[in-house]
């Protein structure tokens, strides 16, 4: 008789992981949205400059996610196999690589911010405003990277409350100092975009200090002496790189491709880009629910595969795969109802920018399920199962061979209405990508156990690659 894996206990566990993670990301994205809200009265140039400058924080977050996803793949499987020493070594090795990268990234933002801004826009006012933001933001980069890695590692061992509390602290500090420093309140100077960057930096520092305190004094799988965290040998580093580098490459390629899209979008004028910037911030508020689903999926599927329970892992993954489009349909319908009342709250400089945001949100309402099916399968299922290479291939084909050429031709040569460029961007990348992901999921070839735990299924050959 086939064992039943999806029951009330499974759903309870999934929700206990997904909801705190979703709320944590909701807090962070609300802070970003409020940043935009506070900057918008400064005008379209400031709003556009903030939108372009935050592409570099977006790129940083994506690369961090690449480091952390490789880390999470290994940690979740080691957690399922109850291999505590390997959990600690994986965490230490990830910190060593990611913090080294963060220092280099911070120096680039501090030394050549104008050149970096020029990648996306050629307007001198927007470049000057964005460069000021990036110089200040660079101070917080190592703190942000440490916090990102620590939070995802903690989630991978089902410790979701600590990352939630740390994010709440960061957001509270960020919002307080944004209120004080952007327009000058409570006796503070009005620093405008520099104030917005400084508020973020202070939030990152407070979050990192809290997490360091927790990791040192609380009982988690990561509580260890320095020697335990960094006592990895050549064979362990090789295994880590084999799993992590494809994920990191995947995220970098995806981030670079996404920034190509933004380069085209930013050249459609400050009004269009200001409207798109606000749309992106609101869209991110909806995306947090998929982050919660994907993260819960990653933890549970990775733990099952690591423990050798392959059939259980497939059943769990199938449940999350079905839950994603259902959630998308619900959120899409809600967005259709609230998009214009929500936009009426924001102080747009021009009516044209408001219309751009509204049009983008309307299209996204219908597309949200298609957009997130590949996200859950690649980031939540395939990687947790131990397959970190398939996502690179899928993204390369759909983004670089279809999506980017379509957007470049449409946005720079044809130059249709702005919303048409957005439709081409999504449709060009997502349709074939979803089909490829579903087909690969059904093949079960993504289940690749990374631990030495003996598989529990009788029908081993169906699941082991």
C-alpha cells in the first residue's frame, strides 16, 4: 500500500514555515515600498534614480540568494540526515565566500557609482542622484550579506522565528531613520536619497548585530567554535562548490538578464520608469507569498531527500507545485480589485506615471501564476532535491535566447506603448520555461541525494539517479 505523506501534519508544518517567511519578506518589501513613497514627493528624477540605484541592491540580494541557496540545499539535506558537523562546515564555508564577495562589491559601489548608474541610464541628473545613494549604501553591504546568509541557513533547519525577528528590527530601524533623514524630521537634516540609503544601512547593521548575538548565545545547529565552522578540507570544499556554483551562476545570469530588461525600461523615459518602479515595489509585496511557499518547499523536500525518503519528497513537491498556481489565481483576483485604490494613496508627480503603474499591475494580475510556477520548481524543488544545474540551463534558454532578444527588439527598435514591452518581457521568458520545468519535475530526475543516508524506498531505482 502506498504510504500517505500529505496529511494535516504536513500542511501544518508547511504553513508554520511558509507564513513566518512570507511575513518576514513582506516586512522587508513594505519598507522598500515606503522608501519609494517617501522619495516620490522629491519628483520623478529622484524616484527614477532610486529605482535604478536599487537595481544594485537587487543584484546583491540575488547573488546572496545564490550563495545561500547552495548553502540551503546542503544544509537541508544534512539536517534530514542529522549530520550536524556538516551543517556547521557548510555555513562557515558559505560565510567565507559570501563575505569576501561583499567587500569587493561594496568597494565597487563606493568608488565607481556614477559609472555603474550609467549602465542603466544616460540622464545626468538621474545618474548624479543615484550615485549619492550608492556611495552611502555601500557601507551596509557586508552587514546585509551576513544577515541574508544567516537567515536562509536558519530557515533551512526550521528556525524561522529568528530571521523574522531580525527582519522586523531592520525594518523598524530603517523606517525610523528614513522618516528622519529623507525630508528632515525630528531635528535631523534633510538628506533626500542619501538619507534613504543611510536608513537602510543602519537597519542592516542592527539586524547583523542581533543575528550575531543569537548565533553565539542561542542553541541552534550553527552554535559552534570558530574552528568547527572553518574546519573543512579540500574534498568538502569541492563538494560544496559542485553544488553551490551552478546555483550562484544561475542567479547571476538571471540577475544580469533582469538588469538588461531594466536597462531597456529605464530608457523609456523618467515618467514610464517612475510608474514601473512603483509597480515593481507592489509586485514584490505579492511575491513574498511565493517566497514563503518556495522556502517551505525547499526545507521540507530537502530534508526528506537528505533522509533518503525520496517518494515522500516527490509527494511533498507535487503538493507545493499545485499550490503555487492556486495561490497565484487568488492573489491575482485580489490585485485586480485593489490596484487603483492602492495607487491613489501614492503622490505621483504625473498622471502618466500613475497609468503606467496601473497598466502593469493589471497585466501582472493575470500573469502571476505563470510567472511563479518555474520559481517554485527551480528554487524550491529542483535545488532542494540536489539538482542545482537544471535551473542554469532552463534560464539560459528562456531568458537569453528568447526573453532578452525580444525585449531589446521591442523596446529599442519597435518602441510600442510601454505596457507592450512589459508583456513581451514576461511572455517571452515564462511560457516555454514553465513547460520545461513541469516536464522535468514529472521525470523525477531532480532527486539527487547528497548525503550518505540509505534511501528508504523499496523502489529505489525509480528515484536514484
